[in-house]
C-alpha cells in the first residue's frame, strides 16, 4: 500500500484476477442496460473517452454543465442499480482506508482506448466533498497524475495497473488530478484492449 499523509492511497494489486473478472462482468451488465456515451463540455466539445453510470445517481456533462441525475442522457431510462460486488468492495475499501461511513451512491464507468485521456480537474460536483473517492482500474495500465489544491501545484505521476485501487480521502479528496492515457497491450483482461475505470462516489 502506498499512502501519503494527505489521505491518498494507492493499493497495488489489491484485486485478484478472479475478482477483476467478477467486477468486469458486473460492469458489462451495466453497459447493456445503460450504453456508453460520450459527454460534452459546455462549449459542445466532446470528452476524450466514453462512459456510463450505475447507482442511485449518474454523473453527466453537456451544454448545461456538470451534474448528477437519475436518468441516462440518451435513453432517458434510470441508471441501473450499482452491482452488489462493486458496492460491497467500495464500502470495504473505504473502511480499510479509515472511512467508516461511506455510502456509495454513484459509480462512473469510464472506458479509455489508446490515445484517450482525462485532463486536470477537481471532483467537486458532489454536495459532500469530504467522503472519499474510490477508483478501480481494470485492463491496460495507465498514468494517473495527482496535483494539489491549485491547478498549478506540483504533480506526481503514478502507474496504475489492472487490479490497482486508488482512494482519495482527507485533503487529497479535493486535489486536482488527471489521467494521461493508457499503456497499450499491458493487459488482456479487456478483449479489445483499453482501460476501464470505475469511480465510486458518495454524492450527498
């Protein structure tokens, strides 16, 4: 376990291959009910990756801004319930890192293909900015970048591999961070390659 005194945890090889397969199957069942979509920014520019959600609330982005809502932006059906294996894992990981009262309300499922990335940002759409954020990596390795409270703060780069977990709690919960992209052909977990990232959050 790699940790800092700011509440950032990188749990290397936390998930066995069998558990990774179980979570992947759960994520695929979500995608069947709530197809992947590509969010857009307020200026109409598309995000660099595809995503969907499960849980009581889903995170969406479009010309009206960033927000949580109950329905898929394209199908207008409610997002499916969070699979129990994901919910239970998130609660256990929160407890393991000193967050005993974590209530998983939303799970973002991001799919990154070769060349796709996520720019520097803070996760601040939630009403509750003290609950931890839990991130599960499946598939190809990638480069996670962690900064500080300001976009201009010094950054650290971490290689995240399939089965690794990141927990951002304490001060780090509100740090700027980004995903620089995948390292292709580093895992055969996903049939067509790429990286699946599951981010579990408590919104309220």
